[in-house]
C-alpha cells in the first residue's frame, strides 16, 4: 500500500513539475495503470480520481482552447487523497504498536473477578 501511495505521489509531483502541456500526455498511461492498481487494493476513490485526471488530460490534448481548471482540481484532490491515506496508515501503525506493547505475548486481557 505504501509503495502504491509513493508511486501516486511521485506521478502527481512529476505532473506538477512538468506542467500539463509537456507532462500531461505522457502521464495518461501511468495514471491509468495506477488507477487499476488502486482499484485492485480497494482504493476506489483513488482509482476514480486518477481515472478522472487521465481522462481530463487526454481530453485536454485534443482541444485547441485549454481549460486546465478541471485537471488541476483533480490533481489537487488526488494529492490530498494520498496525504489522507498516508495519515491513515500512520494511525494504524501507531494503533498496532500500542496493542503489541499492551499485550507483548499476544494474550488478550480478560475481565473478571
């Protein structure tokens, strides 16, 4: 999961750095591949965002007048999504650490008299 989130962040960063004119057309196949990977692991929102961004960039390359706002909005939403997913993984790691520290032998505490 972390590797997928890293790949998503890297692609979004590349797209921001290269711009929609030069980086957009080359990013479309990568976006589609990552969208499929997202769907495969259950990140359906991430898959939808990357698919939407791929479609927006693909449509952009076939028009004379460029409207970058829809693609930019999807790119920002996807970046925020990656950030939220990373936060969630961090919280799960912390929770797992607390649980393993509270029960080092793997035994569960049982209430009783």
